[in-house]
C-alpha cells in the first residue's frame, strides 16, 4: 500500500537520542515522496531517500537510530555482559581442528584465547603410510609446525576482516589467499611462498572469494564480479606476471547466471560451473594443461540442473552426474545419479533412480569409494559406496554395496568433512545435533569402523542428558504437514524450566532450497538454561523435504512460506507449548522477509520479532536490475518488471508495502551498512514506515553495524557481543531478562 505524500515532521536526524530509556525519543524519518510506476500501478515511497549511502543526512539518521536503540536497551547491559561471559566461559578458546592430510603435510587451524581470528597451520607427515591424524595439544609446541596464515596479523588495523580464498598448491609450496576489510565481498587476492614465508608481489584486487591452482602450480584461476556483484568472469593468472596480462578464460554475459571454478578431487580436471537458480552448465579442462581451452560438458537447457565429478570405475575414467532431467518421461525433481564416459558425457547410465522421499544432494568421488549425501525425512544423511575391481562389464560392475552411516539420534546432521586426498583409506565425517556438540569421525570403508577423532569441548560441565530434542508437526492451511524441530532443557534438569507454556524462540528461513538442519550452539545454551525453548519451523521454500518443498514456496507460491510459519506458531500455542506473550519469531536475510511478512499477517501471535539483515523491501529491489544480484533472483521470486502477475503477487506480500495501522510486536531489525546482498536501506525504510503507521506502543528498534557486511560483525568476540545483544533483547521480551 502507498502512504499519503504529506511531509510530516522533519527533525534533525543527527540529534543523538538521550542516554536513558525514560527520555529516549525515536528518530522520525522525514518524508520525501518518490513515485514508482509499473503495470499501471503508481506507488509513492516516502523513505526511498534513505538509499543514498553517501549522504551525511542518511548516515546521521542511522546513527540516531543506533543511539535510540542503545538507549532503549541500556537496561539490558548487565544481561548482555552475563550472556557474553557465559559464551566465553563455555568456549575452549585455545583449540585446534583435527588435522587433514594433503600430500606430505597435515593441515589444521588453531584458535588462541584473546584473539579474534583463526590461524592456519600445518605440520609434516612423519610416516607416509600412516593416515592416523597426529594428536596435537593446543597448549604444546608442535614439532615442525608452520604458520601458513595468521588472520589476526592480517586483520590488524581493520574494523572488519573476512578471509575469502585459502588455497594451497598441489605441491604444497604456494598459498593463494584473499581478504575483505570492508564487508562488501570484494577481495584482494595475494600469494605466499610457503618455503620462504615471503609474500609475493602478485596482487589482484576486486576478486570474488576463491582461487584454484593448476596442477603444476604455475597458474591460478580466479573470478571477478560485475557491477551487480554477480560473479561473471573466470581469469587465468600466471604467477610472477602483471595482472594486466591475465587472461579471460570464461565470461558469462547472461545476467541470470553466475560462474565459479574449482577442480575435481582427483586433480585431473578443472571445472567451470555456470548456473542460474534453475539451470546449470559445466565446462572442463585437463588440469595439467592450464593454458588449454575449456570445453562444455553438457550444454545448458532451461530448467535442467546438473553437477559432475570425476571417478575411475573398473579402471575407466567416468563422470558421475547428479541431475534433474527427465528420465523415462518423468522429471527427476529429487535428482538421479548417472555415469558416462568422459569423452561421451551424453551417453549416461542411471546408477541411482529418482525417489519421491529422497533428495540426492551431492556425490563425492575417491579412488576406492563414492560418498552419497542426501536428505530423507527432513534430515541430511551420508552413505558410502565401495568401488570394486570388477571389469566384467555386467550391470553394476565396479560398484559394491551402499552402506548408510547410522548414528542413533532422532535429530542430527551428518556430512562429509575435509578430505583433500583422492586416494585415502579413511573418510572424514562430521556429526552434530541440537544437543550434540560437533563430533569429527574418521570412517574406514574397508572395515566399517567409525573412529571418533574429536568432540567439541563445552566447558562448565555441559551434560547433553540435561536437554532434549524432538520433532513435532504442524498442519498448514492447505493440509500440508510442516515439521518443527524443538530443543529445550529437560524438565527437572534446571530451576528455570517450569510447567506450562514456555518462552520460545521460533526460527525460520524458507528460501533458496536452504535447509535449517540440527546443529549445536554454545551460545544457545544461554537461552535454554533460562527456560527458553528453541524451535525451527521447516517451512516450504526450504529444502528439508525435497525439491518440491522448495518449489511450493517460491515465485507464485511464496506465500506458503509465510502461512506455514504462522501455522507452526499457532500449533505451538494451541498445544500449550507456548503463548503469544512469550513467543518470539527470528529470521535473517530471506528469513527476514519471512519475519516481515508474518508481522503483517499475524502480529497477535508474537511478543517480539527479531529480523537480521532482513529482505523486507523485495519488490523495490527485484524491480531494479541495476541492484546487486537482482536479475539472478528472478528465478527465485519471478520477474515483476516483465510479468504483472508476479508484480502484484509480490506487492501483496512485501513487508514494506503492507505495513498497516495495526499493533505490531516489539521488533528489532539488525543490518550492516556495507551489506551488498540485502542493502541496509530495506530495514531502514521498513522501520521508518512501521513507526509512522503502526498503532499502539510497541518498541521498534533498528541497529546498523557501520563497518560490516551481510554476515554482520567480524571476529569471534565481536560476534559473541552481537549474539549477546540479540539474546538479551529476546530474554527481555519473553520476561526472562531479570
């Protein structure tokens, strides 16, 4: 809906809010009518002026909002400090990861108490035949240790730091790494000689976060982005030459597609991948011929997605494909696995057929086995498929029996970890759940043995038996059953857990086929131990229940995402698990769109709504092809520029467009000034319109990180402070702030 075009009150946006909550007055954004006309629909947007990031007035307004937020939450400072201290006290600050072998070295990362960022290291392999990772003690000196990159040293002097590429050449002599010190996801690519410790003169600015070496280490391949932040070009750089002599090896002119480059685990092939939301295409080149020409693997066809990996089956080179093409006259929505000769990729044989209840997600190829990653019953699973020496040519020759790994948990996430080598006798696996700290295993395919290498240490006497997790189901408006994952402190395990409706934080995302899988969180214990239940609504638009779960929550079915979340909230309330005065909704980015939509749909169900980098003005953004990533997003949301049906459908659910004169819950929107994915202006406009339109006295807060990007602040201590800020707000809203 369009607001009237009156100018309203125009205070000085730079006026600082009073330091105490009692005297704090919210900033009032001035109104500057700006017209937008599409498909005969005239919209007047009075807060579009906030888009001018270079305006001193805009910056002053954002800082005034920050001052107001700080004033209205100042009483929570002791609670914020308590939550921060709890996170810190439970965390093993000086620690290291399980080493992973590549070549003659064991690679691992370290963290140190008092330091914000990780340190990447390696130590030599003592016995080439020994694949048991060395037991390294965080506090002890490690023989032969080399520090490859200390991110703390690189980040020194910068308010923000993000490590992009971190790629060691195949011979172990060179490191390619890239850094972002602004938050805009444009990286500076640099190189280090690991034999001497020297930083080389080669320096490439404005890259995307990645780098791939040729087999001999003479060249590195990297990507750059266009003006809309779309990775569109792959370059080849010969080490020791000027950037001006770099060669474009692939450029994608179609604005719906983005590009990436990598290598097969076998190291035999370099692969360029070109993809939109619904279509993909691969290009391949032998890695020992870096100056050769890439050739297309399978030409793109609209609506067909595929990935490919190199495998050697019964002595023959093969490409294994995961694809969703038509098989036997039926679209393979959940994907199938097929194989084909490397010189005839179109001549495919199906290895794993389509199933309605199993979504194939990935195939990892090793010299002696394959690893299938897939999703069943809304949980990610892993199976190992041994390869045999059978060269008979009979159906199934070369393949053994698939073995799914079992972990004995109702809810869990299992996935393939760091496995750099093509020929290795073990497989690194990660396992976690809402109550299980991350466990790292080595699985031995030859024997079926599962060896625990490390379990995340939670200090302070954490006992998983004090907590419980389970799956519940809500029923949507159309009868669809929606899974809800729930974790809480076990009744009787703590004084904060009482009978009756519990304070609850309900999280949701529901876009891009992304799945919100069970995972452990140290910081979440600060909520659980205060009697707050954490729940995840696995709404349509995500990928938890297969490809159709995604398809039924995008474009012209997007509203299912929002009504599913409302159904989950109603279910928790109707069953007595929680109550509206103690239920907070939480979501970020596209999940922030979900938060804005449910705020308009059912504000009466929630005491509060937490929205991080929220995509709350989607129609304005998706109508502007010049904005970052907009054209790519048309496959997700539809193209409102070209299609009136899409335009009016998006307008009907856009949070910003549908702010109305009703009472909203308490709301906290968190954003970042340098975010290139969801621009800060979206939550800024949203909060301004909410303040001008909403009825009642609900507290509406906007917090802008002035030197960060889409991922928020950088550095683990700063992130803990941000989590503590948000959790303190949640606890206050649900009455557990004391």
